[in-house]
C-alpha cells in the first residue's frame, strides 16, 4: 500500500502496483475462507466460471484442465472417505487469480486509458511482472501436480515443491518489489538527467 503512495507520480508503475495489490488482497480473502464444503464448492464454481469466460487464453485452458482434475480428485477422495485429503481449492483459487493478474497486466494500458484517462504505451515493467507472475503460476501448477502424485498415487515421499514453495513464493515477492522500484527509479532518473 505504501508503494502506491511512493509511486503516485508514475502512473504506469502505479497501474501495475494496483493490479498486484488487488491480487494480494483477493489472495488474502481466499486464504481466510473457512475450510468447508460450501466454500470449496464456491471457489471451484468461481474458478470454472472465470475459466470458461476467458477460455481463449492458453493459460486459462491449462487452469481449467487442472480445476477439472482437482474436482475429480475431490470426488474420488470423498467417495473413498480419504482421511488426509489436502485442501487444494486454495491453490486452485490462487492459480485462477494469477491467470487473471497476467491478463490484467497485459491489458494495463487499455485499462488505465479507459478507466483513469491516463495515456501510455506498453512498458518493460508489464512484461517483467508478467514473467514473475508466470513463474508463480508454474510453481502453483507444480505444487498441485505434486499433491496429486502424493495423494492419488500414494507416493508420500515426493515433497520437494511442498517444502520449497514458501521460499520460492517469498523470493518471487522480493523480485516483484525490486522490479517495481527499479522501474520507478529508472523513470525518475530520466526526468532529472540532461540529454
């Protein structure tokens, strides 16, 4: 939040920050959902609806396939009364949110022009942040695949992603902030340097 105030004068950086702040806020809300069947069904329904609505994107097709596999796994676990069932709907929601964030960063110029009256062009920051979010997206896909292998195939020793997820997620957060501030300071230095 403080970053938005700090970067207020650079509307391109601010636009990217607002997208990331929205992603962070919705992720926190998703994390705080109680673990219940009702919320699980709501998260899956929301994720399927968003994926069907945005089906033309390749990442959305991947997301939808993973959602359907997850629903199949959830039904299977429910039928066999699996005791150690992982709560993967949080990661399904997170995967969908990352997919939406990549799309919003891609359309940031249009959104800033249409809703805020700010005219600009594509900037390197959009592509750099999209790359970081894509890395997070891939990490979540790997985490879900590892869950499936561990809980469907019975290979309990496969925990590499599980134990390294937090480290990589924090590293990606640090890279995101560093990228934003480097872009901001670069733009500010161009304003003050003579030609």
